[in-house]
């Protein structure tokens, strides 16, 4: 299976991250320096003690991942997550610079709102991916999640979160041989693609 890359040009992500790397520290930002920096947290849904764990590796610029999130995830949620049958973990496997920047913003969202941001990003994927200034709609989503513009700027310079995303991706690539998105693991069984029937079959086998 080929890697399912997003349709936005790679340069958009590079420009986004490059521009943010040179943001000057404004007086307003300096005054907020005492605010604790966000830390990387797993995005977990469902029963934390469930015997079956489902892990998804996905890219926020992957159209197949967006399809799964919008069309198939509600089925998974109703049948297995809300019923406490599985623990579901979302992990980033960004396919380009734009996906990396978006993933960082979602990881910086306060409380549990990063999950909501991911839903918004997938729902509006074509809008922000095709924008000449993708940071603008991403800022709007972040604002709805309780982040200020300064919060977004600080997040995209958060080296600890960037390193954690990169480490998770590298481990997935080298240890678990993840090559495309979305890729799921149901226990040790690998399921590639956005086919809900295949994922359901793997889960039912474990249950």
C-alpha cells in the first residue's frame, strides 16, 4: 500500500513551520512567559482498562484518515468505544510539514480539547490544506479550543512536543513497520487503510 499523502503542497507546511521558527518574542508573549508550556499527552478514548487496545497512526493531511474520522469513527465509537469494549489511542504519523504543524497545535490544546481540534481539522481538511495561508484557519480552530494566537505561536516553537511527535513516528516506522496512513493495530494485528469492516473483524477476533 502506498503512503496516502495529502493533497496540499509540501511547501505550505515547510513555509508554515519555517515562518513560525522566526517569530520574534513580543512584549505580550514575554509577559506570558510564566505560563506553563504544554506537554505531550496521548489522545485516548474509551475504557482505559479495556483488554483490547486499538491504536491508530494517522496524518492530519491524509484524506483517507479524514474519511475514517468522519464516516467510520462514529461507528467505532458507538459499537466499541462508548460501550467500554476497547481503549482507542490516536497517534500522529505526519506525512508532511503541514501535518506536523497541525499535530503540534492539537497536542497543545488545553485539557482534552486536542481531540476536538483533530475532529475540526479532519472535517475542514480541504479548507485549511488548500489555503495559501493555512495557519489562519488553524488559528481559528485553536481559538475555539481555548488557545490564543500567542499560544499557537509558542506551541509551534515547542521543541519538546515536536520531538515527541517525531519519536512516536520513528518508532512506528522502524519497530512496527508503519508505511501508510491510516494504520491500526488491534493488539499485535496490523490493519491498514480506512476499511471499517477489516478493523471490526480484527477487534471482534480479540474480543
